[in-house]
C-alpha cells in the first residue's frame, strides 16, 4: 500500500522569536514492512541530520532569524507491506533489555502492578498474555481526545479512565515493564480513510526474543501493525519518540496548529489537506474571510488539476 503523508506544524508567536532549537523525528524508519519512495522536510533555519540511540533519523533544527511564524512540513510517499509490519528485528546500539526500565511516564503504581500480575504473570504463550494485557488496557482507558496532557503518566491516565493512543500506549508499557517484559513506544501515522483526526498515531512494541523480534500492539485499534501503519520513531516513551520538541527565546505567547494527512492517493491527500487547512483558518480567533475564500478557491483548482492528470 502507498501512503501519501503530509505533516505540517505551524507555530505563531505574539512577538518575533530571537532563537529556536528543535529536534525533529519526522523521517520514517527504514524497518521491515515499509520503505520510502519520496520524503522531504522543509523548515526555515539550519538542519543537521544524525541517528539517535534508538536508530531513529533525527534532525536538529536551529533558527536565528526574527520570525513570528515558523512552519515545519514533512511529506512524501511510503510503501507499506502488512505481511512484514507486525514484527520487526532489533536494530541500533541499544539492547532490548534497555526497554524494561521504567521511565517517568511509565512508573508502576499498585494498580499497574496488579494488572501486570493478572495478565502477564500467568501460564501460556507470552504473545497471548500480551494480547490479554492489550485488551485489558483498552477496556480500562476509553479513547477520548482533549482530556489529557502529554506530560501525564500512565498511572494518572489509568485512574481517569480516558485518554488517547499515547496514554493507552504508556499504560501498556508500564504494565509490561512491571511484568519484566521489554516494551517500547512507537510514534507514527495511521491510515484511517476519511477519519483523519487519528492520522497521527502511537502504539507499542514488546520484545518476544530473537526469533520473533519486536511485536506490535496497537492499543487503540486492538490490532497489530499492518499496511495502514507508518513508523516514525521508537523510544522508551513519548519523550524519546516525539515528532517535534524544542525550545525558543522570545516570541511571547504561542499558538500552534497541526495538519496531518495520511491518504491512499495524491488526490485524496490534497483534498484532506485543503479541508484541514480551511478548518484551521476558521478556528483562528479572527479569521479573515478573504483568506478562507482564497484557500477554498485554491483547493478547488488543485482538485481539478489532479483529476485532469488521472
């Protein structure tokens, strides 16, 4: 399957920034089950590429220009193969046992230890026990947007009983580590057809030994990774695998808008982008009617051009 992806993040500042430094993990991994056909990252400033300890492609973006708007765009085409995506071998310089150590976001409390004992510390295949754990987390944390913050840990989210894919994944990781199973966080994209509000996604992988490798567990969809998934980065938790993180000097108040498109064709990707772009303009405090009209006009023209090419 070919996934047409566009991830656009725009920061708007009340005053010009003096300096900004951002870490970007916005390049899909070269793992089994996916390959890059085309990929570009555009952003103002200087960009240096390297690989981190988890074998993620990592860019350090620095900017010293005086800006009130900063946009980072990653886009391209990724070919996925669902037959190879469910399990991937170990890569990089870190041993799988590194992912058995709890982090600040995956510390275990009594509830997490109890869940681990009830699901993982039981007889049977490890894969079956992990699937039971996945189902248990799914039952305990109902998917709901807008109720959690990125800094909240697994125990807090479990107590609330609501959260998003990131929260479900952290809870799964916490239970795995409490049960002695190495597990890691995966950030990426998910093709959900027209339901593009879940295009930016997160899931987990657990280590099942050299013969099987890292087996995927998508807590939100109760499935393994398949051709609908595109893997960006892995890490111990969200902080290691976040697509963008950064600091800045100056700028005052900040507003953020994010557009993520995952489609199965160029035409569908453009349509999704135009719809989300129009929504972003409408959600701004005082959107200019002329701006919205211009975006809608350009969207119609691009759709006509793409249809003429097909």
